[in-house]
C-alpha cells in the first residue's frame, strides 16, 4: 500500500467480538480508505480473531493488511506493524477500541496539511463497553493547527503523551530503529516515550479521535490485570531509563523534564500496583524490597517519587506499616475509576 497518509496498527488478541465493528468504522468512506492502511496484527489469538481479520482484508483490500504471528505481547504487534507500515504517520489502535469516525475524514485532511510536524496530538474519549462517554481528556494547552518546536515551548503548555492521543512520523520511528519490548505489558508507555524522545516538533488537532473502551476484566489496566503483570512495569522502566540516560544530554530542558515525568509516573504506577495486593506481611515485604532496590539502583527516581507523592513519603517514614490504610484507599478509588 503506497501513498498512504496514516498507518494504523491494530493489536489483535482474542478480540473477535470487537474487531469487525472497529475496522468497519474506519472504512465507511472511500476517501478515508484511499488514505489509510490498517495493519491488523493477530498476536496468536486462540479465538476467531484471525478469520475475522482475513474477512475484513478481503472486504477492504485497498486499506486492510493482516499480519499473523505467534503470541509476543503488545510490543511485538507494534514492531510487526511498524515493519510493514508505509503511511507518513503511524498510530496505534487496540483491537477492542475504536476511533471517533465522525472526525476521521477531517483528521486525515489535517494530517496532510501538517506533514512537517513529527508528532500530532489530539484529545481522546474514555467510553464504557456500551460506548457511553465517561470522560473527554484534552491534556495539552496548545493552539490547534500551529506547529511548535518542542524546545521552544513553555512546559505548562504540554503534558506527557499517551498512546491514545498521538500519531507520529513513521520515518522518524524507523530512522531511530525503534523496537518495543516484547512479551511485556504496558509497552504502550514505552512507545509513547520513544515517540516523544525522537520528535522535535508537535501540532495539535482539536477534535477527539481515539475512543478508549474500559470495563473488560481481562484488560491489563483492571485490578486483576495490574496485579498479575506488575513486574512488567519494571521491565519497561529499565528500557526507557536507559534510553533517557543515553539521549538526555542532547535534549532541550522541556523534553528532559517531560520524559522524566513519564518515568516517574510509571514508577508511581508500579508502586501503587503493589499496594493493591492483599494486606499480608508478604506483600508489605514485597513493596519494601521493591522500594529498597529502587533506592540502590536509581536514587534519582527514588527521590523523585517522594517529591511527587505524599503517600510514598508516609509509607517510607512508617517503614511501610501504613500499607493497610493506603491499600484500602487505593481499592476505594479503583472501584470508581480503574483507568
């Protein structure tokens, strides 16, 4: 597929009940089909995802490409899609999420006008399983349509970037040999980190594109999923801290600051996940060991967590014996909001 404006990587693992609606919603208009390529990466699904994907490829041969591979985790789907991508921009879409179809045609036209920008950000919607909007997230105070050089921005205008809110130049990822950690959860954060690391310019599209669906128990952001995969955050942290240390000397101040903020947010997320475990001495010792190792291996990050989170300061001051209190608080919050 040549001359495409946008390559969309769809990570597809056991999403047969969502995939057809997701892909059909992207192909409603001929003008859109001509300018996008949808790369469905079947990540070793054991349901009917692959057959559904192939049916969609036959239905939309001008826009849909199926890549079938053994299970390798979310990062492996990004790597496979990026290898096949031909679009000017590259963007992610989970197989159980969707895009805001009403804005998609205008968004593609916008991308055609801002091809000098490395990163294109946009608001995104969080929806429930029935598609009801729970929240609209618009986290960047940039004037829509204006291309900014990141090193000239005020930090108050820009937040950390999330996978749901950006497209990035495909050539930029390939030129820097971006390869996402495989067999590991939460690598969407790694992808966002690397995309921002290698971008020098940014522009905002005003309308939401991504619709992030929550509520499935098997999601990695659910309580059960977070507890099961907590150590994967640590694996991902090692990778992005290594990149940060290698690249930071040539970075402008705002980029260093925001990348360090992403690192801190990931470490806090891992810390919080340890607090979700049952109130047992074993889990208290597990959190204590995690924190002690962080102090030994990365003192800057250890100190950054205390500066950013009062809860962590209190836990450390009490030798983690306030674990039960914060465990209860975390569960109460997550019962109302799991994303």
